[in-house]
């Protein structure tokens, strides 16, 4: 998969240092050439706590669900768009998609 854009992850890590290891691991796993997601079940096999919304939005729990990483997946082209990262409390106030 190809992640767009790591800049959002780096910016979030600067504000929330406790996410560094988890987000960097997630980034490297997902961005690996061997990672290919064609369906939501492909993601669920690796990330059991992931949530799926309409329009291919995928929500990853970070640090035991303390934070949320909102992505949009273009399965056909293999692109993962970082849409938003924040605390679970902030996520509860937002509307996706």
C-alpha cells in the first residue's frame, strides 16, 4: 500500500510523543510493498480492532484506543489517505465521512 501523507503522522507524533512507536510501526507495516489490501477483510486480518465506515473510511485504534487514525482506502490503486488523527474524545465530536 502507499500512504498519503506521512507528514500528518509526523506532525501528530510531535504533539503526542507517546504515539511515536505505534504510529511508526503502523506506517511501516502498511506502507510495505508486501501489504496489499483488496477488501476490508484483508485489513481486519491484521488489525482486529479496526472499524469500517461507508465510502471506504477505515478507523484504526492507536495506543489501546486512546487515539484514532482515520483513513480512506482506495483499494483499486492501493492508496491509503490519512484523513485525520486525534484523541478518541476528539474523534467522538467529529463526523466521518
